[in-house]
């Protein structure tokens, strides 16, 4: 069953997938609080997404699971994209990435008021060649 809260969350990822983090005002409260990879407020959330989308402009979210309890929506998703600009000090190399993320979003009055994001940064860094490889003995 699709709820209003799940609809808001789906729209959040539609906006991220469109490459327009400046449009997050549509679904995020002005006093949004963020935790983890998200940034601590709406300004930082937009900035983090803008930075991420600059590095991976074709970033595509695939929502795998949305689970709701009261005003909280838990999302397990995967992203795919191409490394097209510097990311975390690693120059663009055109490599494809696929990684997981888990988010927990609190929705009130049709807006996201709190977001906690846990992104699999280790996988991203490994896929773009930022981590040393070990040759088996």
C-alpha cells in the first residue's frame, strides 16, 4: 500500500535521479535535520547531493525496499553511475559504480524533516580504483 509518506520518499529519489538537488525544497522541510552521509541541514544535504551528482552525473537510484512505521520510512536502495568528475580526491576515470545505501527518513505534514543516510563508501572507492589492491601470494 502506497502511503503519502512513501510517496514523498519516492519523490525525493526521483529528484536525486533527475540530477537537480536544488529541487529538494519540494519534499524537504526548511528545518530538515540530517545525520550520517546526508549532512546536518537542508543546505548541507543539497550540497552533498550536488557534489555527488557532479562526480556521478548519471547516478540512478533503484529503490529496493520501502518499509514504513508511523512517520518513519526505511529505504534500502542501490545506485548505479559513472565516475565522470573528481570524487573524494580521485580523478574521473569513467568507471561504472554500483553500491548500496540505507536511509531512514522522517516525514511530517508531507515533508522530510529528518534523514539518516548510510552509504557504502568502501564499495564506491574500491570501484573507482581508490583503494590498493592485494595480489594473492
